[in-house]
C-alpha cells in the first residue's frame, strides 16, 4: 500500500499487514499512520490524496469559523477511532487554491476521497459519533 508522508511528501510503500505497526517515512522518519488529523497545504494536498492508498477525509475549515472550531475535537476523536482513514485539515484562508479546486462553498466542509476520487461530501459540523458513522457508511463498512 502506498502512503504519502504528510510531513515531506515522499511516497512510501507499506505492506498492508504492517499498517498498524506505526510505520515511519523512509525519507524524514515522520509517522505515516498518525491517529490524529494532519495539516496540509495547497502544495501537498493533491499529491497526498492521489498517492495514498487509504481513504482520505479532508476537513476544509477556517480559524474565524465558530462551527469549525467546535467540530475540531470531534474530527480528532473520529481520527483516533478510524485508523484506516487518513484525516487531513486544510485551512481555507491560507490555502485558497485547494478551496477553489475542491469547490468549497461553505465551511466546515468534509470531503471523503478513495483512490484519489471524491466519494462523498458533507457540509456542517458533526459530533464524532455521527462523523464516524458517516465515513463508515460511505466506505461500505459496518457501523
């Protein structure tokens, strides 16, 4: 399975059976399977989504957005509950190109990608339990 390092952008090949063994990047030694959301910018987002073999859930947010701030701990909690999904945060103010490319009209907006393709989109804040169930339902996993 290919996993793109969120820190340096290197593509790493990790055997499926080793995904839960805390693999690290061959280049920068950063964690590849962190159980918390990672911040990405315009430059790294597309490569991360397209190069990572696991589903990727992106939270498009902004610092001034109260619902975004309220949802942040729920997003982090869901990341810990779904280790087989990569959780990413993109600040829409700092990364306008990513927002435009993904046609973000309101925030928070969550987009779930699988195999580099968008499979689901949800706008508005959600508690962790609802978020986990939504992701599982979109991926065809039992809840």
